[in-house]
C-alpha cells in the first residue's frame, strides 16, 4: 500500500490574517460567497473591515447542522449567486458544510475559522449528521481547502471553551495516528501514514502539554500571545494534517457513538473526543504513566474525564451499549486498534475511563478538604 499525506493549499495564521483574503480571492476566482456561522455573521463580519475583491460578496448564515438539507440549500444559493469561490467562516460544522458544498460545485473553498474548536479547517474530509445531530457519514472531498486563514484576533475574542474543546480534538491526534501506524491501518488519505504525519501528530501532543494551560489563561483574557499562537496552530494545522495523514482510531469512533445520546448534543465535538481518548487508553491498556499524563492534562484545562462531564448522568447499561455498538460498527476506525474490538470491550473501556475519572475527582475533593 502507498503512503499518503494531505495538506491545505495555503495556511496563514496570525493577528490580522483576515487581511490576506482579498489577495486569495483574486488568486482563486472573481466572486465570493461567504457562508458564516450566526455568531460570525453577527459579531465578526460587522467589524471585519476586509473588502473581498470583485462584486460585494453575499453573506449567508449557516443554519446549524451539516446535514443533507442544509447542504442542498447552500448548494442552490452558491449556484444562484454564480460565485466561483466559497468562504466558510465560523466553527467546525459551518466549515464542513462549506467544504462539501464547494467540492460538489467544484469551486475552491477558503476556510476562515473564528474559533479553534476542531481540526476541520485543514482537512479534506467532513462529517455529515442527521438534522437531529446524529452522526451519519464521513464525506471525502477531492482536494483539501485551497486556503486556511486563521486570524488570532478572532480566536482570542471567542469564548475559551471553544479553544479547550479544540485541544480535546487535537489530543486524539497522536494516539490515533500511533495506533494506525502500529497496525498498518489506512489513514484518512486512503494510504499508510508517512513519517511526516506521525511526526506532526507527536508534535501536536507535545505542544498541547507544553502550552495548553497557559493558552487557556491567555484566551480568558482575550490576549493574543505566543502560547495562544502555539495552541491554535496545534488545534488547527498540526491536528488537521496529523489526523488526516496519520489516521483515526478509538477516540473519534467513541465520539460518533456518543452522538446517539441526545444529552451529549450540548457538548462540543472535541469534548466528546477527549472522553474517547480516555476510553482508548483503557481499551489499549496504556501504560500508567501515559494514563496519568493524559488525565492530568484534561483536568488541568477542563476537558471531560467522566460520563457526567458530557451530560450522561444516569444512562443504564443498555443505552451505553448502544453507544459502544455504534462506536464499534464495522465501518468505524476503532478497528485500526490492535486485537479484536467488540461492543462489550468498548463498553468496558468507557466504564473504566469514567470510573478512573470519578475516582480522581473524589481524590481531588478529599485533598482540597
């Protein structure tokens, strides 16, 4: 099997990076349509001050779910405006919708994340959900985004919870890539991982541990700092290239299973992925030192370590088994792990992850008392 990796056409990050958009639109086409999340449309665009070249771009608000009805609606709008560049501005689901619509219309997409909550901006794949928010499928685009523009001023102005959720998503990158490498499983490019992919995935993990807590504190002050810069790069570029060129395994499969429980819908993608990372550590019998480091990191920055942390208060065994069954469906990347994975083994790992998380919380309360 061939080794494969994927990258966005350009990646631009920094305070004021949105000022690069006119030149990018000039290079890619003549007329842009902006698909913006409601918060981006209401809070970012009014004070944006960036004149995208060509006729004044139409701004369309994303309606909340990357689902087939929304994809059809935005596709019709794109065709009606005759725009030849689509700009996706906002969070992960807005970005995924823009990527899929642009791919179907065969026009370039420029991604402008206004939060650093997922690694969606750089990747050539996107997740499609039902209208109710339940995972349905992964959609693979012909090419990765033509450009990704990350303005740190937008990120610093957003609620800190988004940045922390992005760290949860990025936390999975190294563990899933290393599992795929260990079992010679395919990555999201349809090939084996490259040394570059693995190196980027490891750098992503090391960056999180080194700068995560400081970046969170800086974001709470809405300050653009070197630590915030490093974590935004980890959440967006390192994780985006790392997961796609390295591969997926347990963490994202558990996330996909968790979407079946309505009470988890109030929690962000990266928050559920973080619990999936902990589940993966138990499923693969990770060394105790590694387990300690990951749990401690999650506790330090406020990522979930128990089922209650993602809204699951009193789910019985039957409902959790449904999550485990979805997570271990034949098409899920959890089978990139070594050994045989069953719904029962996934359920056991989820319960073990929750039990250790609760035990550590109780120990922390006792120490504080």
